[in-house]
């Protein structure tokens, strides 16, 4: 009777399956998933990529030149601390407007420096510390467009602002 119980227990015990089958099934599923991700990504992405080539203006008057607007140190106390901002600001000007802008810069140099100083002095600290300085650039662009105006074609004489140096330093040690 004891032998019969052992034989029935052995018969009822499940046989162990090979772990290679399990690894094979998991591997096939992973390959199918990778194939599915590849197909979905290739259908959803751009069909072709092309680099835009810069076309140089054919007309010399349309080329852009950078002109120094100001290079100075400006004070801001909006945080309650005195900060000095060392700034170098350039204008992007088309060659056809270059002579007019240079003449206006010479005539109104002090007024322009005062306007830039007022913008920096009245700016909030978070605007001065923006990584790309969008707010300060927008304010300076509006100011220089007011100063230099538009040309005969109704276009702004100043194409944009370039801030090449923008260094803060606390003055209240």
C-alpha cells in the first residue's frame, strides 16, 4: 500500500518544464515589441529631413551688419540689493540703413545710454536673469525702434538686438 501511494504521488506531481522554453517565449515577445515600436516610430516621424540652406542676400543693401549700441555698466536695485550689470549691446542693421543709424547714434548717444540704463534699472531681477533674456531684448527692441523709427518702405531700421555680454555683480558686499 505504501508503494501504491508513492506511485500515485509521483504520477500526480507535475513534471518540471525546461526553462529554455520560457526564455524563448520571452525573447520572441521582446523581438515583436521592438518591431512594433520601430514600425510605429517610422510611420509617425517626418518622411524626410532637409537642412535649410542660408541664402545670402543678392543685394548688398540687404546684408546685415552689427553696430555697437552701448557698452557700459548699469545698476539695478529691484531685489533690495545693488546689482551692477556689465552689458555690451549691439544692433542688427541692414546696410541700406547703416549710415542713418550711425548718424543717429552719434547725435543721440547720451539719450540712448540713458534709455538703456532706465530699462535695466526698472527691470525685475527675474527678467534680468532669464537664460535667453527675452524680456530685456523685447524692451530694448521696442525702445530702439522708437528711437530709430522706420525707413521709407515702412520697415524698422533696426532688425534686432544682440546682447553679447551680460554679467551681473553684486555691489553691496
